[in-house]
C-alpha cells in the first residue's frame, strides 16, 4: 500500500477507546505490542501510539488534525481503511471534515462492493461520486482512491473467533504476533 501511494511512511494507529463500539477486550498495552511486532522489520511501518495513550474516546478526525498540524498543510496525508469501515463513515464524528484533512484510500476486502453497495447511503454516495479518482493524487487532501488487496478474508473478529475455538491462526497474522498471543494467552 505504501509503495502504491509513494509513501515513505505508513503509520499503524491502534485504537484507544473507540466511540463506535465497546472498549476492546484486550488491554491497550497488548494491542500496542502486537502492532509493534507486526511492524518490526519493515522500515516503512511506524507504530503511532497517540490514540492508545488517550484517556478519552479516540476520534479519527482528531488524530488526522494532529497529524495535519505535524506535517503541515501542503503535504499529502492518507487515511487507509477497509471498505467495510468506509461504508460506516457517515456515523463517524465530523466525517466530512476527514476529506479536508486527508485523502482516503479504501481497501476492497472480499465480500464488499463499494460503488454498487446498497449500504452506500446517500451522503456517502455523493462524496464517492464527487471525490473518487483512478490514480492517487498528489494534492494534500480531498480524494478517494480505491485499491484491491490480495483476496484473503481475514478480519480481527475472525481471528479472535478462531482462537476462541482453539483453531490455528498461523499465516493469518505475522508469526511474532501469533507467538505473542499464545504466550500471553490473550484470547482464551
């Protein structure tokens, strides 16, 4: 992904206190360590701890505002998300402001059809029609770009369920993360 967009750095931002769902069952320190393990060995990946260190709910618009302040108004900034998350974008705090702060890159996962989806509610459909581009822009913010990922139907929910059922998650997460989960007995 970082290579396709010409990014020198891709930040992994583990969620702190997500406002859209109940608090994560796994402690913040464990989630942070798993992100570090997943990023290890890839110089392009950097773990950003800002949301996990907050004691209040983590809103993407606030995180992007902080990042925009850090990198300046003229540098391109990307928010990379799955199509499933994108379909719920209208429920996010100040969701339209996200386009003022960054471009949004949408990863197509198996089972999600972005443009043809009945789940694409009208305000979001309008933004897709207005902002979707076929090539990654070089401007600071405001575009939507979709890309296809290797079609593996992997999700955090499915991984946790496999662990609860005593099934292997080998090859679904980096080996160091799998080992950490087993050693820490995170998802019994």
